[in-house]
C-alpha cells in the first residue's frame, strides 16, 4: 500500500519533471528543465578571466564559490549577447558521473516557468535548426509555437568547452625570437 505522503511526493516529482524555465536569447525562445536550475540572478559583478575562450564570459562569486558564466549566444551563433536591462544569469547545476558542476548562463530575458506535457513534446528536428541538434533535448509546444528544450549537459559540457580552449591555444603560434634576445 502506498502512503499518502509517498503518492504526493511522486505526484510532485512527476510535475517537476515536466516544468521548464522559458527564456529568450536573441529573438528565439529556449527552455531548461526546472530541476537543473538553482536560481536566477541579476547580470553584474562579472570578473573576466584572461586566456579563456570567448564562450566563457567570466566568473562570478556566488556565496563564496567561483562560478563560470557561459554566453549561450556565442556557443550557438558565435556572437555575444548584448547586455540589456532584462539580461540575467541562470545558475544551472549539472550532475554528471557523481560530480556536481554549477555554471551560470547569460540570457537576454527570463519569461516564465511552465509545464510541458509529454504529448506536447517533439524530438529535435533532423535539419533546419540554427543550433546543433545535439544541444536539443526536444521541442516543446506552448500554445501555438515551439520552444527549443536544451540538453544542458551537452550545451554546457565542460569536456567540450575545455577542448575548445585547447584548440584555441594550439592555434596561437609562439612568439619567434624571444629566446634569441641578447643577455645583459
């Protein structure tokens, strides 16, 4: 027999599994599963870190922890987000292989939290998308339009972001002749 509290907890869990934070990036709407979101903070107090790939906008101090902030517009379209008065940082927590990683994501505006039923979910399109299909968990129908539901683990993959950084480092040629300078 299932206790009332277990049934209620299961019901809440099912509802949360289908809740998404809808946000804007450029003229497009995207969604992240609400269970991956820790909080939403005002854009500001960002410290730039030298030698980081452009996609890493900088870091913030979040209650004593250093949190990298990723610019999704650069990740998707190779152009930076234009910071406006509604710009904010979504703090996302990823759990991968028993490790937790907290990252910030710069977005133009946060719209709402909404529920998307399984019947309103479609697989990612095979072509025609402006972002990589492996970044998409699916498409969610809200009223008469679709939003891209992001696969946060792929979009914010530390392995891939690190690989990008190494590729950039490999492209930079060492300055010739520094070791040939005369000694004093």
